C-alpha cells in the first residue's frame, strides 16, 4: 500500500484544466523531499513529466505544471487534449521506505 | 541519448529466482552522473519501486522486498541486473529498468513482462 495517495480518476473536457493531487505525510513530501510526476500512456512505459516539484524535462509541453505545498503536491494540466488521456503517478522519497510512488490517477478526456 | 533495454526470461517457476538484465547504451554505467533503478508494475496495478544502485555500488532496496532482492552492476558489459529470489505469483509484473540524473527516473526501458507460474 502506497504512502502517497492520489485520486483514482479525474476527467475533463478538451481545453479544460484538471489537477491531480498527491497527498503524503511528514515522512515524505512534508519532510521536504522532491516530488516527481510521470505519465503512462496505455501499453507503454512511464515517461517523466515533472521533476523536482515543478521542473519540466525538455520536450514536455508547458501545459503541464507541478507544485508542492506542505504534505501534498499537485499536477495541473491546462488546455486538456485527447492525447493527455493516460495514467499519472507521483513519486517521492520516504524516510522509512525510500523511493515511493503514488497510487496513480487515470485521466479521462470527455 | 541514453537508452535502456531489459532482457530475461518471461516465465519463472514459483520459489525460483527471477533474473533480469538492463543494457545501457548511449552512456556509461560507471558515470557519476547517474543512478540506476528497477521498478515493477503488476497487471492492472500501479508502480512499485524495487531498488536502486549508485555508481559507487551502494544499493537501496524497497523494505518490503529487501530480503529477496539483489541489484548489481557489470561495468564491462555496461549492464545492471536484478535478482529476486523465492518468487510467487504476486511477483508477476512488468519489470522496468530506469536511470536517474535529476533524482527522478528520467529514462525508462520499454519493460519486460515476467510471469510466475509452474
């Protein structure tokens, strides 16, 4: 069972803004450890979307943004597109468990 | 551009040892810029970090798997490997190898499906 909790699913119409939360605790996100985000398209390997809470790797559209506050982090997708339909995972470090992934969120474009 | 490719048996019998190799191309596995990791994903489920190894040889394992996991590096072949002992059906998953420069897993292999069954 993951120590990082995400909503199972979020949905939005094309062009809308959706956010995915990643809720942790004082032993991981709240302890100051960075949060990273991954996108996993159906049948493919995860792809790094955001690293170090809010940094985008080269090639990732600026529609994707990350933030962190307290014991939680968020991924925002603005201008939602059909190609954004995928599973999204957060990742951080936990002082008792080492690297941990979130439970995952399925984004559906209506 | 760094690329990773997993290889190994797709079928392992219960109680045996699962062995996978990740071949690194486009960069040196000995570089202090990287560390290397294994992550798995059971069918229809989420991602689970298995463990990581640094260029120094230091290893870090998921506490829930630590007693069964060994990750090692073969610098002569530019590869790193995963061994998971005493496997059960619960170890059936897609296994990914990945590299990290940013403290996140920047580059991932395509993944390899391993089924535990007699």
